[in-house]
């Protein structure tokens, strides 16, 4: 659109130069026309004076008068043609000006949209930066809160803007049981202390099993374990509106169920801490 506007501005300047040139030519022709008219009038007077003296001179003057009249007619037609050309160029200039006004309005609208989009992008980026800082602060608090637990019992990782706490079944529950162990309750108490510092994260509790038992039982066991973990977190002070419980059975393994080591890793409870993005969605939707 910028190139198109520049092209039209060049066309406008060329048309204005043409108009100025044609007006100069027209002014010159008008002067010439006035001069020829004067000459024609003089010849008419001379013709009247000489008619009485000689017919030959009269014929010559008549011929000259006719020639002058023909030239005047030609000049008149040329003046008319130039006048039409000037009018045409004036209309073209007006059209170019009107098109320029449309382009200016379009550029203003695009500029306003670009400014609004820039503002929205900055707001989204600031919010994402804030969420990232909150996640880092939460991870620091969580690392401090879980000092004393081994890597086999507790692992902390970060992925896709979420914090994952993976707790082994040995830490949380007895085998094939959904009742929390003392050490599991202790771990949940420490986790509750870390997350209660702010209300900026949702808490998703997922129960996972190995594949040693039938599918129906794994769903029930993993779901009940997740529910009991949620109850314990609520009991130690976590807002229940922030928590989601779900059972995954053995369908999301992190190790091979063909080996005991893999089965032990798959028997786990995961607490996923996800930033709340309601404000981000509002910015995007608006």
C-alpha cells in the first residue's frame, strides 16, 4: 500500500506539471490570438481603405484576411482542445487526491490496529514473564520444603510451564492400598506449606498404578489414591477450589511394566502445579 501511495503521488506531481505546462501554452496561444485579432482588424481597415484604389489590392487583402481568419479558427479549436485537456487533468488530480485520502485513512486504521496488537502482545508477555517468575519461586520453595526426601521417593521437574512432583508409591501408600502412609502425610504437609504462599496455581493430583492387576481395579485404586491425597491437602490448609483429582490407572507409564524396577516407578502419585491462565485468556479474547 505504501508503494501504491508513492506511485499515485508521483502520478499526481506529473499531472500537475502537465497542467502547468498546458496553461502556459494556453496563455501563449491567447496572446497570439489577441495579436492575430489585432492584425486582422488592422487588415480590415487597410482593406476598406484600399478597396477604392485597386481591386487587385482588394483581392490580396481579402485573401490575407481569409488566411488570418483560418488561422484564428485553428487557434480557437486548439484553445478548446487545450481547455478540455486541462479539465481532464483536473479531474484526474481530484481522483488521485481522493484515493490518497482513502489510503491515508487505511494507514491510520492499520496503525491503530498495530498499536493495539502491540499493547496486547506486551500485556501477554508481561503476564507470561510473571507466571514464569512465580513458577521459579514456587520451585525454590518446593525444593526447600522437600529437603530430606530421597530422589527415589520424590522427584521435581518442570515442563510446558508446569511443575511436576512425582512421589513413589513406597513413600505414599502400602502396596495395593489407598490409605496414606505417615511419610506420605508428612510429604503432603510440606507441599501444602509451599503452595499455600499464593493462590496463583491450580493443583492437579493424579494417581498412577502398574499393570499387575486388572484394569478396573487400577482405575479404582489410582482414583481413590488421588482423592485421599486431595483430602489430606485440604485437611492441612489447601483451598479445595484449587485442587483437581484424577485416576490414570496404568495407562500413562513412565517405565517398562515388564520389569519390577519399571513397575515401582509407575506406581506413583503426581502433583501437577499449573499457573492459572484466566487473565491471559481474557487478554487474548478481548
